[in-house]
C-alpha cells in the first residue's frame, strides 16, 4: 500500500519561464523610455520662452555687425514700413488659400493637430523621410513670435523646440480667436525677398495691394512659406511656377477656384518680377530706418546669406538683437570703396550712363570674404553686382575650364604646342563656327605656340583647340565640380573656352582662390558666427575643405598666370616684388554689333599667396538692343581687362598687402620637374631644332615629353634660286632646315618667326633638262620700241652695299652719252626680267634692290642696261650682262 506521507526537507523553487523574463524585460525597457521621454518633455517645457503677447506685434531689438577683428561697425534696425493689415482687409481668397495649403483643419484643432501629426508620421515611415510637415498655422505663429532659433539643426534641440512650440500654440489658442491668430500669422510670416507679411509680399512680387491679387498671385504667396528661397520667382522662376501649380491644384480641389480658373491661371507669367529684374536687377527691398552704416554692400551680402543659407527672417535679422560676426577686412573694404568712388578708375560713360563695376576679395587659405563692392553708387538693398550680376567672363574662364583641366589630366605641360591657324567647328545649328583671336586682323596668325605663350597673350584658337583635345565634358566638369562654377548643361560646348557662360565676381574669385590655395577648395563665406541677444550661438557656419586638384596642377597654373602679369596682357597689375598671378578677359559684342569695335564686359582676376580678387566692369544695360529695337550704344570702347579693371585691382591689392612680408614666389611642391624642349613641336629638341626654338619649361612629373621633335627636316635648295628646291642636276646647292607642316593650307600666311623656315614648293630649273635662256641673249622685257641709232652701254663690275641694299654699276662709254637717261633690266632669282628707268649720273647707275623696304633674298642677279632719249619713247640696244651673287 503506498505511503501517503508528504516528502520532508526543503523544496526546489519553480524557475520562471523564458517567456516571462522576456516580457518583464520589454516592460522595463518601455517604462524606462517613457520615464526618459517624460523627463525630456518636462525639461523642454521648463525651457519654454516666456509668454509675451507683445512679441506678436512690433517689438524690435537692434542687431550688431562686427568685422573680422571683432570690432562693431554696423547697427541694423527694424523695418520702418512694416505693412500690416486688419482681418477685415484680408480677402477671403487669401484666407481660404493659406488655410487649405498650410492647415486645412485650422478651424477644428486646439493649436496642435493630432490627426495631422499621426498622418505625417505614417507618411514619413512609408517614404523613409522627414519631409512631411505637421506644423499648424498656430504652431508656425508661435515659432515665429517666440522661438529665438526655430531652425536649429541639432537633433536634441530640434525636438525641444517642437515641444515648446506645441505648448505655446495651445496657449495662443486659449488667448486669441482663430481670426486673430490667422491675422497675426499673415502679418508676421516671412515670404522671401525681405517681405514681412502678405501685404509687403504682394508689393514685392506683384506691385499690388493685397485686395487686388489674382488667384495665381495668391497661389504663389501661399506656396512660399514652405521654402521662401527655393520658390522665389526672382531667383528660381521654374521652381516657383511648379510650386504655384501645386497650390492652384489644392485651391481647385478645395473648391476655392474652378477648373476653368485653374487652367487659366497656371500659366500666368511673372510679369512684374520680369520687369523689376530688367529695370532694377531684382526686387525692390524694404528699406531699413537707416542705411548709413559702413561697408553697405558687404552688409547687404551678409543679410542675404543669413536669409538664404540660414533661413533667418528679416524680423530676426533686423529686430532680433543678434550679434553678427563677419569676415570683412576694414583695410581692404575701405580701399575697394575708395577705388570705386574715384571716377578716374573708370572710363567715360555714354549718355550720362555710368560704366559700372564690382569687386570681390577673399583670403584663399580661409575662404573668408575680405571685401565686396557691388557698384559705384549704393542703393539700400539694391542690386549688388558682386554676386547678383552674372556676366560673360571672356578669357578669364580659360584657366578654369581649359588650362587647369588639361594640366590635371596629365600629358600636357606649359610647353605643349598647338598651331594658331584658322579652324572651323560644327556650330550645331547647320553652320560652322570659326573662332578668331582679338588681334588676328591686325597681327596675323601666331603659328606654332606653347601653352604658356597662349595664356600670356590670351590666344583664343589655342584655348578652343585644347578644350577640344581634353574633351568639353572634362573641362566643364572640372570647372563645375572642382572649382564650383555655376555652369549649366547648355554651357557644355566648345565656346565655353572663350567664356560664353555667365558668372559673378564672387563665383570667379572663389574658383581662382583654389589655385592660390595650392589646389584646396574652401567654402567662401562672409559670416563667422551669429549669437542671439542672450549670447547663445545660433549660427556657426560649416566650412569645408577639399583637395580638388593636385598641388602640381595649381603650381603650374600659378606659374603660367604669373607670366601673364610679368610679360603678358596683365603687366599693369604688378605690385612691387610680390608674386602676382592673373588673367585678363573681355567678352565679345553680340552678333548684331559685330560690325562695331568694342566689348560688353572687361575683367581682371588676380591673386597673390595671400589674397585673391576679381574685378568686373561694364554697363548694366543690355548692349543688344535699345528700347526702339535698334542696336544700343551701351558697350565698352577700348576697355580691356588689363586696363581699368587691372588698375582697380592693383590699387585695392596694394592696400591689402601693405605691411605684410613680401612673398616673391609661390611655394613649389614636390613633383615638379623641368627640361629643355622644342618650342615648335612641344617635344624634345632634335639635332635639327634651331637654337632659337629651344627653351626650358616646367611640368608635373611624368608630363614632360619623351619623344624627339619631328617637325624639322632638311632639304637642298638651289644657291642661284634659294627660294626653290634644288633640281636633280643643280650644280650649286645649299642644305637648309625647314618646318615640315603638310597640314597647313598653302594660302595661309605664316608668322614672321616661321616664314624663313617655310618649305619651298617649286623646283629650281634643271640646267640639263630645262632650256634656260642665255641672259646675254635675252631681249629686254619691256614694250618700248628699240632705236638702233642710240649707242649700246658697256657695263663695268657690279658693287653692292649690303646695309642699304644699293647697287652701283659703272657705264664705260664715249663722252657725250650722259645726255641720255637709262633703263636697267634686272633678272632676280627665279623671276622673269623686269625693267626700271634710272638716271645716268656721273657715268654710273645706282639703284636699290630692296622691294617694299625688304632686303633682297640670296641668289644670282643679272643686270643689263639700255640708253633712252628723254625726248623720245624708244630705247637703244642692250648692254652686256653683269652678275651679282648674294649669300645669306
């Protein structure tokens, strides 16, 4: 029978299941997260800005601007003409559109819209992005009115701001009606171009009052809050139009406009914007209470950078009590402003219209903008040509998209030779394009020239041919990606080598600064730091440094551009013993003015190891046509980059370098080699290369030529006919060296330094196979009848003066023959006999062998003479023949 006793002794505890442990862990983790979030919310809420209804109105606090040394130089005040409107003055079309676009449940929520928050989160999860916004109109108003830096990008701070905005939004909904909140919002919202509120924006973009706006105009304004800079029609008209179309679709779907109105309004032009861009170069900015601060062009650019790059509103900039620390160098900025105030630095204008200009100076090693002047007469928040005017750079683009890319690619060096002779390319429009040099008409073609010479003298043909060799895509990409030029796809053409794109002085100085900084690109910037009224840092620019080319490339470009200043088109930019590299440039007149002499733009881009600066000069007016449609007069006459622009550059840079230790050269990196080369082939000199065409040049290691020059050949010429190749039976020959250029068109005129080496194309007469007339038996080559009653002269031995090219031949006849004049018959080497009348003076004939002041060429010359009675047209019998042999 089994025992019923309970077991005695300690029992073993039952172990918890694995499932229970996991459940407890998850619960604990969630509790911890909730606790952390609760603490985070409490801390964030505790930091919520103080509730101050006055901030919804016009409260202002001046901002301060400091130079690179931390010295205050400008005070920014709030706006003078804040344009506010009452609720009753806001059209229903505006109210309904902004609500439909920004916050369609505005009338239902309590400041925060939970439905929108959940929907936004789900969309973000589905699209794996954070683009979906959840801010209500009330939250946006709270952010604009109370949050010092709502655009803080720091992760933790960003969520703190969102919590604070929600708390303030709920408070707003408790204190004000929906109509009041919407009115506050529409009067405070930033809509780009310094427009504060919808009334100011209506004036800025359409020149109208709010009540007069059309549906398409309201749609543009309602689309701006999402990204005021990106959808600004003054700067990005295509993006603005696309955004406007989206808003018009929202208006149609919400029943605010009809489908017919949608179809009519979606293609409306930006007429007012276009007229303002043409007449003023951009929008008319709202003026501040004082524009008398120092360095106004520079300050305007700083304001633009704060608005565009850091999304600060004008209210924050002018009324937020900010402390703005900038990069401006007072010494350089003052020198630049003084140079632009001096009319002697500019050519005389036309019809009381001034020739305008701009300059930007940077420190290449830091990217800091040291100075900026955007015109000769400052207008508050007006056109700043230093960064807003995009003009054709002409030849200043060549080092950026042709020569720099070629050196970087390898296989090219400053001694690379190309032929400056006529060339044609397919223009892509059914026509050919034949570039020329600015001095081809006056100085002719330059022939075989080196890259250094092409850079020094700004030779167009060389630049176009080189870009064709390295590839347009390669040069375009180098300029855009490596040097940051704002090149567009349509610039990807061969004419890019001649500067047919459009750039500003700021674009150009940033690109040239890369060469000055030994191939390292640094973000150009005007702002060092921005603090709020409490001293908190609200902006700290992210400055990036990238090596975008080899050090050897930068050094070689520096060397070639140094030659431009020492012996090329930029000699007027020299500053004492400083190492100055630079490039001049002009842009050609448009096609309808091709029959005139002048240019639309003149540039000088230059730099030292310390600073880089670019100067532009030209008219604001369109040179193509005037208002009547006829060619306009506003273009430059006899103004080139090496003139007035270089003069301004030199004055500013002389002041900039005052007191600095002189640097007379750019530091040479490792990897630079040098060697002799043939300047007519770009290859190693051969045994035939004349010494005058042997030079020394630098190159990146591996890019010096290794092949022997093959452009020189030797041929025998006939000594009696030195401009003709020797025939097989020539008895007196000379071996000479020639350039072998079979691809040159025979009709092209060779430059003076190559013409002596042009290979003859004709053979000299063969004394065996060719029948050569005996000079003694050849009749005089003239049309005068012969008078046998006259005596025949007897000529003596010829004498010749090589310095004057004059020949003297005695006449040995009986006395009395001096009453006759004479005709001399001359047979030059390889030419038919010619006759010239001459005086018979003191028993000798004296005359010059030179033709057009050019010394006679080597060879054999034969002379005969005849007497002529001055009273009759006939000449007498021919004399004996005498001979003169000229050698080299």
